[in-house]
C-alpha cells in the first residue's frame, strides 16, 4: 500500500512539472497532465491534494472544469490545436497502416466533438 502511494506521489509531481511546462510551451498540453496530477494527489496524500488545488496553476487551468462549469474558449482551442498537431504526426507516420489511420481519425473526430459540444464554454469574466 505504501509503494502505491509513493508511485502516485511521484507520478503526480512529474505531472505537475509537465503541466507547468505545458502552460508555457505551446505544443505541450497542460490540462491532461494537471488532471493526472489532481487524480494522483487525491489518491496519495490529502496534504498534497490540498496544496495542488490551492495553486494558481490549478485555479487557472482546471478549477472551472473540475467544478463542472466548463473551460474558456482559449483553453479549449489550445487543447484541440495541440491534439490535432500531435495526431497529425501519427497520421502521417501511419501511411502504411490504413486501419491505424482510420482509428486515429475517429479518435480525433470524437475528441473535437467532445470539446465543441460536451464541454461548456465559459467566458473569462465568469472566472473572477
């Protein structure tokens, strides 16, 4: 049980680091890493979870989504552009694997549909 908690803490810390980089770098997504960090800290340590949910990084990128309020248009676009760019690389590299291309295209379509219609778009002034 202790090993499992240590693993969650390590993965959570790495996810926070990658999420922080993703908040600055345009091609690295921050939201998936921050969601993973929140999940890991919630499973490992109440103290780490409380610290993480109190950070500006969490409040700016995840708080509204976790509360069920939605995401800002900017965040949604950033996620969709990043995923589209990364999946395009995979799509191009699968020129000899048509089934892989079909699966990747389906995943991309469902991803875009989810962010367009499944995640509510909130205005930035609602965050204050």
